[in-house]
């Protein structure tokens, strides 16, 4: 499926949500001339909508999701995944025949479960997930280069219009991403371990530290060494986004957490009984994985 | 206890170990003229010793620890904490009267347990721990500015010669560190949560990922998103150093891991039963701690 290099991908692109990801898409589209002629944004948070208007990264702000999607060639859901069901129900009757509906949610089985049944036959649904982000959120957090050199994973359902998949792929490639397709369930298992579990751990350890007796807690903050400081960076991420991710990738996340907990208990036992060889072996595996990552240029 | 700003602190400074920390001390001392006139280094790893000689960051390489400490005004143990007992036994009879013995170990109760009984009355023992490091190790990993703006914690025993404590404090201040003193047991509890537990978690999650079925494991490496990538960075740290840290801060580390595990299980239960408010509250605490850290300029 080839798309002419010169052609603009969409006449009208609508973003429902303008936080870190939506705001970065808008800025990236603006920075290039070949993705969309017009960007329309709807944000359910009035303060965020006002700020986006002020920043002038949209051509037009819409007052409702229904108004936002009217006449759009491509609509991308950019709010927390827990909002997608209601949002899809609201916009479905208003989408133009032949339009593409996509999203940027971090969980893909739940998005397919919540959105796919509501999508009219004349609309092409192409779920997507850019593996990019920072610990910042809100309309000021986005930037045009966020997706450069990062992966975007597509999880289209079997039988989806190939031309629409190609357009979504092209959209992400033009924003600088590498694109890969996989089955939604597989996506959710991989993301559970590379992203969702690390976030759950980071949020948890901050709570554990916060519960310590007063003097120790003060010194935890004062003397936060490398490890804890890195964890708190992850833990600064948007609460609503991550709450929704955890609740919508429940099974895979709980399975990975159970595996991790077993492994942590085995490490605890080795520490208690002074099993130096076991501990060294586990640390050595961490190094090996780090080296593999560097070789894969993801580090 | 004031030390003249112009005066060089030590005529001869001996470092036993020349990895990331020892190598950085040598480079920092070299970069300034007012810490030591002469740097002597012993490294038990012959390849590392040869490399340090090649790098010319020591004035003299010693063939044995005994030879290295002879005539030194200050000796710093810079090898993994598990080596300190044997090392202290070897050097104790050869240290000059009035000399200072210090270290850079990440666990302080164990260092006091292993080293203090071996220190002769005419030597002043001042345990220290610079909260600085990177995930790199070995003789090439060090750099002169590693300690700038970082804390160094001293845990001197009651009754230690005040002038010697002041000299060690001054050594770290001249390398750019902020210095604080605390009781060794308190140090070990604080470090267990800010550094040792995060490292144990990072090593463990790399192993958990490495145990996944082949296809998933490949994709974990390929699509490592922010969270996992940050964890693998920590997990690349030196295996022997961290094995020794875990084994020598056993009680505090196991207690913090037990608290963390309880908290993670509570989070798992909230995810399983869809307790959105609980999850959001825990994430919110992570953000709050991050903000406190930024306010304390440690982030």
C-alpha cells in the first residue's frame, strides 16, 4: 500500500484530548506540512482547552466531541483509555463515511473491547500505541519531536481496510516513529512488563517511603540516591492515565506482578541466607539485558 | 575544627581499589592541588591496576595493600564492602600512627562491624559513604566531577578524634560534596529504601523479563519503553559491589522489601477489584514525593 510522498495524508485531523500525547501530535503535525491540512482539537478539560487555544497549536477548537469529529478524515482518541467507551459512543454517529478512527492508548485489548463494537461499518478502526512519553502531562507538556526514533505499535483487527492501516502507519512514520504491528493480546503482555509493571513498582515504592517514620522519611527525600530518584521520575506520571492503564490491562499486569513478586521473594531468601552466587547471577542477568538493549539501540 | 584553606590535607593519600569511586577520587584529587601531594593506589585486580597505571591518575601503584598504606596520612577502602574485613586485617599493622582510615562503602554497620575491631588505637577510623555513582564500573568509569553537588555521609563512632573527622569532611567538601553525619544504623535504613531496594527491584525485574517465553522476551527488548529502560540502567551496576551491599545490609533491606511487597500486594488487590480511588491515591503520592524531591534540589 503506497502513499505518495508529496500528498497530505488527511484534510482534517481531529484529536480528542490534548495532553502530553495529543499535544505532541498536534505540534508534530504543525511542524510538517504533509500530514494534515487542518487540526481540530476537543479537550474535555475546559482549562486545558483554553490553554491549547492560547498556544495556537490547533486550527480550531471544538466545543464537543461530536462537533470535533464532523468532516474529519482521521480521528485520534488521546484521552485516558477509561474514557474511550463513552467517547466512541458519542462520536460514532457523527463520523464521516470512510474516516479512520485511531487512538494512542497504552492498553489495546481493552480499547478493542470498548471501542470496536461502537464503530460503524463505514469507519475504519486502527488501534495504535506510540511508545513515547515523559513524566510530564497537560497541554504544555507536548513537543513536536516526542515520537522521533520511538516505536509506534498498531494492533488492527483482522479484515481491517489495508489502505487505512497504511495511512495510520504513514502518519506515525512522518512524525519520525518506527511502526510495527502485532496482535492486541501480545501487545498487552509485552507492555505489562516493559512499562505498566515498572510504573506500578515506582508508584508503590514512593508510597512505601512516604509511610516511613518521620525522621527517616525526611532523610529519604534529602539523600535520595540514584535508584530512588529514577523511580520517582517515573512515579511523577499522570495519575488518571496510569489508573486507567492498570485497570484496563488487569490480567497481564497482575500476572507480571505475580512473576516479579516470586522472583523478588527468591532474591530475599538468597539475601537472608547469604547465597552470594544466586545474587551475583541475578545481577549478572540485569547487565546482560542492559547490553542487549544497548545493542538494539533502545537505551 | 577549622582547616586552613591553603593547606594540602594529606601528604600521602592511599586508595585501596580503583573502580568507579576510587578512580573518581584519584581524578578529583589530581584535578585540585589542595587535597594530597601524592596518590598511591593498590588494586587487587591486576588488569585494573595495569589500566590505572596507564591512565597515570596515581603517582605510584603499590604491589600489595601493606605496601600501599605505608607512610600514608589517609587510607580509603574503595573495594566492595565484602573485602573490607580481610583488607583491614592486612593493613592494620602497617598503618602510620595518627593516620586516618576511611572507606566509601554503601553499608555502614557492616563496615564498622568488620573494620573497627581491627583498627589500632593510633589510627583514626572515619567511615564514609558518598551518595554518588553511575551504572558504569572499572578503572575507566571514574571522573573528577562525580562527587560535585552530591551528599557524602559520615558515620563516625562516638569518641572519634574530631580533627580526623574534620579532615575527612574537608576531603569530600574539596571534591565538591555536601557532607552530613549520622548514626550508622540510621544510615543503613535510609539507604535501604533510597538505593539498595531500588537496585534489588531493578535486578529482579530484568530477571523476570529474561524468563519470559522467547517471543515475548525478544519484544521486551525491542520495545522497552521508558520504565523498563530506566530499570535496566540501574541494573547494569557492578555485580560484586551490589552482591556485597545486599549481604551487608541484610536486615534493613529485607525489612524495606517486606514493606514494599505488602504495598505492592495492596496495589495488586486494588487493580484486581477495580478500586480506582485507591490506585489514584497511590499514584498521587508518587507525584507528591517527586515534587518534594525537586524542591530539595535532588532531582
